[in-house]
C-alpha cells in the first residue's frame, strides 16, 4: 500500500522541486465539507491476486510516464 503522501514524495523525487515542501497531514485535519475515508492508500494487491500478473511498482510507473511524456514539472 502507498499513501498519498508517499506517492507525492515519489513523484517529487524525480523533479527539481524540494521534497521537504511536501507536508504530511491527515484528511481529517483539512476540515473538508464532504466526508472522505480516513484511509485512501493506493493498493493494487487485489488486481495482482485476481490476474496473477506482477504489477509494476509506483516508482517504476512514474519513471516510465516521465520518460514517455517528459518531465512536465
């Protein structure tokens, strides 16, 4: 599983931006008007178990996308 914070850090690590600008927080701290689930982690284990296929890591996919479309950041 991967949290949105970890995803943001992974993306930023491939850019020229300062990764220390990413601030870890909780969805409950944002006081949003619409309810959100407490855990919005990214998890592909169900897809992997159903298909039997190895799923590329998020880091590999981010690198592949940035090579394919260039670094837009």
